[in-house]
């Protein structure tokens, strides 16, 4: 059995339009249709990312040390690690314990 995937469309007359590659032998075939909804029918969360959106998300704009220090002094980066009231070693051990509990089947 040979499996060939083709992309086509159903026109407004109910006909399936697609182009078959040259050289296919004649014979019986089995057709399965996968209906993909139009982008306009999808909710915002279901819509695929556009190339422009992906490019904007992946664009890196590094800051200098002076810019970061100014943001820290201005309070723009929050309180940092001040909410953690235990030592670094205790915090790491707690995270490991939580991870082990979550990873048990």
C-alpha cells in the first residue's frame, strides 16, 4: 500500500478540487477527508501564529548593565528574591522534594 497525502479544497458546487501527481497508476483508492476550519471560524486561542508574530516574539533586545541597574533602582523589576525567606540550599531542597512528588506515577 502506498500512502500519498494531497491538499485540496471543496468548491461551492460541492466538488473536491485537487491535483494528482503525474505517474500514478490507475486503480481503486480510499479517500479520507480532514476538514480544516477557516481561520475566521477559529477562536483567538486556536488561530495559528503568523510569521510576523513569531518573529516579534523571538526578537531579543538586550539591555546594558547600566539599564538593568536603573530598572532595579526604579523598582521596575519587583522585589527580586526577597519573597524567599529560607537559605538558597533549603529552597533548592524544597524544589527537589516538590519535583519528586509531582513526578511519581
